[in-house]
């Protein structure tokens, strides 16, 4: 099926509170967070979609709008694919686990948990997978500050005409991802 | 470099000999006589069993320099040692992450003295393009002593050959007691060690679609059929 047909079929199966979009040849189906597992099961069980192969699961930090969690499914028999996406709020970032559907989702959920701080209810052990022990913070969240950028000047020129000596008239710019001093870290709590 | 007294080389250097450019002889009987030292260093520099710590794309260049085109065995670098315990030279080629760092350190500790390290490529020199990463160690020299740094991203195989020649020059002028005293101030591997990873807890059995996938996070059990004992009647 074409991406448009896959998206339309899943919307028809799942009902009214589900929307879809097609971009760059990929069907993306947005489902509400409580229907997360149900939507994935429907994509597997529906004979016209039959997306039985779990490819990956990850998340996107959408700042004030919370997190998007995505799972990519592929149909081995029908040779089409679909992204199922949901949105969860930032302060209560919890989703039901998909390990009951795909046991291989366990690693992906562990990685998403350590990188974004998203909880997966029902997962048997959300221990860190990739990060070293004792790592503090969730490095793929946008508020995570890279310490090297704070400690070390950005290599090369950030702006045209900028050089190492630095003209005094120019405002000194912060490297990307580093907030203003006093708004983060130990200074913010003072 | 030579130990000289007047113009004649000394066959047996006294333990208290206060010479050689830029250093003093440590007060020990370990110092070999100069000709013997030359022979030992000559042997060491041309039989470097190399242990490849290939961690990223630089390892491809390293492997290329071990192959017939560049063929570093003609310089006396022998590919490959069977493990760190048989190796003289470790080439760290690639991105060292904080997660990998204890393993690098542990394998370095397993190598017998005298041991040498070449840091190959920008990542293992200083972090390279990952200088601001949350997970990359900013240079392998933060965890183990490095003898030669080869710059490049990735370096050409010729750069590694140049680095090997530099290392051999260094070995040629080496005096083991000095080398040992340099090393002794470093912390032991226990600082970096952590306990072994325990297996994950059992995930409970799941529903109807469970048979569709095979979770790789669980150990795969091999079902071995029971072998019936041979019967006499056959």
C-alpha cells in the first residue's frame, strides 16, 4: 500500500481521535497516549497494515509541548512502513510499555528512558543501557547543558568575520545549547 | 645516546652514574650496561606485537596499514597479538567513550611491561569532533599513558607508519628504570573498575502476539534433545 493508504487505513481502524500525516513517503499516525499500546497492536493485527516488524522506538523533545514518542513498524509481507507517534506532557512523561507486544522494544525503551527521562509503565527493569554508571541527567533533553561547551570556547568562528582575538564591539555570544549564566545549574538555585 | 666516560664507552655502567642528557640514573641495580641496553632496545623496537583497540572508523585505516599495501610488519610491527597479555603495543584507534574507558584501562593493565601506546586519530587524541559530547572521553591519555599521538580524522596509513617510526626512535633511546619510575605514580586499575554486569530480570510472559518477535534482551536457550541410551537389542 502507499503511505496515504496505510495512514487512512489505520485512522479508519483506530477511530476519530487519531490523526495522520504523510511526509517524505512516510505515514505518521498520531494517537493519544492512553491508546499507545492499542494502536501498535492494531497496526500488527490489521490484515491490510500487518506491520509486524518492530524497527525502533525513540522520542523527540518538543520543549513546552512535551515529548513525542515514536515507534517505527515495518510490514515484512506487504513492504510498507508506518510511524506511530504519541505526545506526552513534560512533567508526567510516562507511557505504557510496548514490551508486552514486542519484547525487543525493551532495549529501546531503556535507551529512551535514560536519554529523555521518559518512564515506561510495566517495563521490567529500566536500568541504564548505554550511559556509564553514575551519569546524572538525561542527555538528549534540550535543557541538558554540555559541560564542555561551557568550559571551552567554541572552536573556530561562530559568525562571519569573527576571529579568535575578538573585536571589543561585538557582544560575546554563548555557544549553542548553553543558557544564560544564572539561569541553570547551581547558580539558579541560589 | 651513549654512556661515555671521556671518549671511551663504558662496558659496565656503575649504578650511580650521573649522566645522560636530561635525567639522572635511578639508584638501582636495574640499569643494564650500555651495549646490552642497545641490544635490548634494538630487539624491542623491531618486534612490537601490536594489539588493535579499534573503536571506530580509524580502525579501518589501521587495518589498511597492516595489509599488503602499507604492510607495517616490514617495520617490525607484528599483527596481531592474540590478546593484551601477548602484546607490546596497543594502538587505540577510534572514539573512546566513558563507558568504554574502563575496558581500555583494564586491557592496558593486562599488557606486560614494557608496553607502548599509540593514540591514533583525533578522537582518541582529544575527543576530536566529539569534543563537546556528553559521553566521549576527551582523549585516551586521560586514562592510560600515551607514547605517540597520530593526528588526523582519520589519519592516513602513512601517518601511522610515521608514528611507528617515532615510537621506535623513542624506544631506541629508552632506559627502563627511568620508564618504570615514570609509571609508578599512576593509579591502579581498581580506580576504574566496576563490577560485572548482572543479567536483566526476567520479563513476564506476554500475550497473543508475543510469538511474532524474539526479544534479544533475553538469553537464548538452546533446547538440547535428550539422548536415549543405546539399546542392546540393536
